[in-house]
């Protein structure tokens, strides 16, 4: 460009910023006149005159409202943003002086005079450039605003005018000072002015640093605390809060009075609050009292949910969530019916006892939903400290209430359904016996005055509906078991499992694995085979895991593109679950000597227990193996004594014990086995081994024996029947006194089994050996 060249270009006013020659930057343009000016420039030579407004607050500046000196720039790029503004990339070309402004109605046009930049350098200019670079480097280090890349790029600039402009763009200057730099055409003057400005800025930065260090070192801890405390007071006053403890005490007083506590509890709370107000906030006891008061005011003392006593609705909820379990559902509906009539019944204490996976916990949740109460669950598995139930004394560090009070706080009402999960898994040690601590909780005559060590004041639990769950009732102490109403859940039959899998488990797993009903179908014959050959349990947890495995395999096939839809039948089931794990109907294929099918009731449901007896030459030694408990060892001794006393009648040598060692073995030796129901089984196995007569393979038996051969009653008839059915047995020998329990066995199981009640061992022998099948 030649010196003093005249241009007529659109005018674009800037708010509070400057564009120097050679600079390339983005601008956001939103005013109508400015947008029109840009569009006009793009139609011609893309040139535009940028000049800062004298008053940045003006929305529609005229030619008189912009500075006389600005920058002639070229528009490199335009981009329309969604909010209606335009983002422009501009490149500064030359300084320009405004001569006149022409109003084109929709925009302003500027007539400007461009002066060519001086490029020649002499010794003085070189010295000024070096001074500028030195000052600029020190400024950047003090301000910590630039990077090493910025310093190196500025140091590489050779042209003095460009160096001055780039340095000016990186310094924090006022708008007026930046305009003065822009309006200084002579390069030397511009360099000198920048050196002076940088020197001043550097001095100010140095001074700020010194002041900061001096203040930091002089402010001691007490001064800092005082300063922060005064600040806190000022903030509280601004927010309308009360100062110090007085505001907190006032708030706690209101909360105590609003909590509707019993009179004696409210009196205690107000007394503690009075102590709290008098104790210094820095005292350790202050936090202890504050925490105690917080527990008192957050506990529910009178708030209760209204029971939904619609028996039909409750029945629908229970049937929706659970298949079978008729006794439990009937007990819950009885509770609702009585409650509806009396309006004053205290909460019952139920104990759902049964193997894992039969739905005890989820049933308790459904009970809460059916009657419209809040549901709280605490797990007692592994609890061995009494204070877990009753809480800790407030004198201990970190003291807190027990799990009962914690659960009530979480429930927020005085009448929730409170689930005590795994109540049989508690134990005791030197820290106390938690099961004894539960006696007060679960006694309807005492729990209206439950005392927690932390709260100290009595708390009413009589409105709570407690439900406990247990796998093994024998592990629960007698006094605790006596306070609960036991409802046994034996497990599910094959038919029930198929229904549960089809209506609940499969749908749940399909959803959890991201599939739809159209993508995966599971035939009923496949579900039956899963129940028979891939699970052996009383509950349905393992069954649900197998359903999940099928869904995962199907998801892989669908995602990989191998198949669009997957159908699982009994024919292709092994493709999804592998080879069969169990043998359905595992009764022996032939009658055997000295091998008897016993029926056992374990923590995971009913099962069959093979008892084997072998004879070897010896001197009457009785060897018991299979990790047997004391009760089963006693049963074996009793059976042995019975056989010796009846040897002549049974056709056995009376001195057999003098010539033979007897080995009684119960397979699966690693699994502990115990219980008073293997007496007749061991006796039959002994007689079979000594007489050489085989025992019927299709018969399972359970019952205890006396020395005179009487058969005594046992428990778990329903569970043992389910186990016998799973094992493929067809006949069950059971004590005569247990005949009444046959009605508890599901009808679908009863149809496939023949129950033979007996009173003496003679009857047992007639069935098990006398009627031996071929």
C-alpha cells in the first residue's frame, strides 16, 4: 500500500476492545447495523474499518461516538450462530484515520486515510525493541498470564511496529491506554510509550506481591480466626441468621416442641438443651449433646401411615409378587381382617422360616406394600455385639443408637413393617448376646417400653409389624423363638418353579439383559428341563441364574448378527447351559444290600441321604463316617443296639458283633449332617447288610427309633417329601404320628408319592425288605 491511501469501507464499532494491525482474532457481531456493514464488505473487497466506541454502553453509536484512529481489517470468514449473532474472523491490516462518516441508513460507511508503517530500524529503534522485550518478559513472569510459547513467538518478531502491537495486545491495559497506543503512528514513540507502560505495570505487580507476602507472614493464627469469625458473623447478619448458639438453640427448641414427643422425653430434651446452651461450643461434650438432641428430634414419636385395610387389594398385591406361599398370604390377610374389625390390634411378630431363595425377604416387602406401610430391613447376619441392638452409652466416643432405633429414624413413622433378616445368623461373644437383647424388641408385652442405651428414654415399638426371616430354626434360642409366630416356607414344587420362572424370573432377566419378548422365547419344556437337570434347590435363586445365563447367550447371538430371534427348547437347551448338571430321579436302578434312601431336612430344603453299611471281619467295632453330628451318631448306636436285641427274631446270628466290624457311611462326607430322623434308616441298612436281603430302591424313609423298635415322630415332612419327589422315589415310610403332616404336602407331589405311616420297626421291615421289588 502507498502512503496516505484513501479507502471508503463499511464502519464496524467495537465495544471495549481494540484490533491492532497483523492481529487475527474472532469477533461476535450482533447489532443490525454491524451485521449489515459486514454483509456489504463481503460483497465488495471484504475490507472494513474497526474503531472502538468512546462509550461502550451505547447500543447504536454514530460516527461521532467512535475514536478517530482505528484499524483497516480484512474479513477472512463469517459464521452464523444459532442465537442470531455472527462470528467473524478478521485480520488487521493497517492503522487508519477516520476522515468522514457517511450514513447509508442500514449501516455507516467510513472514509479513512491509511498510513504506511515504518519498517526501517536504526540503533535507537533496536535498543527500544530490546528494552521492550526485556520488560515484556518480566511482566509475563510476574503476572503469570502468558506461556513460554507466547514469549518465544514475541521475541522472534523483527518489525518494530508489529512487535509493539503484539506486545500491546498481551498487556492488561485500560481502553484509553490501548487507544493511545493505536493512535501513535511513529514507531519509536509507540515503543517508548509501551516501555513506560510496562515499567509501571511491573512496579505495580511487584508491589502487589510484596504486600501479599507481608500480609501473609504477619497474620497470626488468632488474627486469622478472628478475621474469619467476623466474616461469618457478617454473613449470618446479611442472611438474617441469629448469631452464635442462640439461633441454634432457638431452632432446636422449636423442633423439640414440634416433634410431639411423650411428656417425659420432651422434658429430658429441654433439660439437655439447657445444658447445651450453657456449655462452651469448643467443649467436647457440646458436640455429644448436640448429636443426642438431633436424634431425639428426628425420631418419629407420633407420625404414622394410615393402614390400607382393603383385604382384596392386599391379596392382589401378594398374588402379583409371589406364586404359592398360601399359608403366609392367609396369615397376612387374617391380620388385616382382624385389624379392620378391632382398629386396635398390636403388630404381630412373624418369622418366615425356610431355605434360601424361597422369597422370604421379598415377601416381607410385598406385605408392607399391601397394607400401605413403610418398609425397613436390617440384616442381623454376623451380629455378635449386644450394642448393635440396644445402642452404645453416650459416654463412649462415637456412640450411636442401635439398629432398631436407626431403622425407626429411617422409616420416619411409628408403624413400619420392620424386617429382621437372617435372625438365625446372630452369634454371641464377650461383647454380649444380641439375641437376648432382641427379646424385649419382639415381646408384645414389653416392646411398648423399649429402652435404647443411647436414647435412654423409652420408645414405643408396639405399633411396628416385625417380620423375621431364618433358614434354620434350631439356631434360634428357645426364648426368642417362643416370642415369634413361625410360618414355615418349605420350598417350591416343580410345577410352582415352572410357573415362577415363566411368569416372573424369565421376564425379569429378559428386561435386565436388554432383550425384548420378540427377541427371545423360552419354551415350557425347556423350563422344566432347567428345573430338573440344572438346579437342585428349594428356592429359585439358582433357577434365576440359569435364566440369566440363557439371556446373556441369546444377547450375544443377537448382537453379533448370528440370529435375529432366539427360541430355546429342550432340544437346544444344552447349547445355552452346557451338559446336564444333575440326574433327575436319581433313585438306584436296582435294589441293593445295605443301602437305604434316607430323607433329610437341611438348611437349603429337603434332600435324600444314602446310608450305606458294610461288614468286614473283626471284633465288633462300629465305625461311623460322613461327618455326622452327635445326634446321628446316637441314632446309629441306638439302631445297632436294637439289631443286637432283635437278632434272633430277624434271623441274624446273635453273636454277629463278635466276628464282624460294622462300617456305617453317609456319602458326601465333607457336608456336615445331623438330626433326629435317621434311626430307622440306619436300622434297616444294618439289618439288610447282616441278612443279605436287598432294600427296595424306590423307598425313602424317615423316623427316629427307640431301643424297643418304636418309631418316633420327626419334623420337616413337607420338605422331605419334596426332596424325595425330586430324587424320583415313589414310596415314603414315615412315623404314624406324622400322618397329619401329609396334608401340608402339595397335592401335585402327593399324587406321585405313596405315604406309608408306621409305628414299629416290624412294619418298616415288611415294607422296605419284605416287599422287595424285583
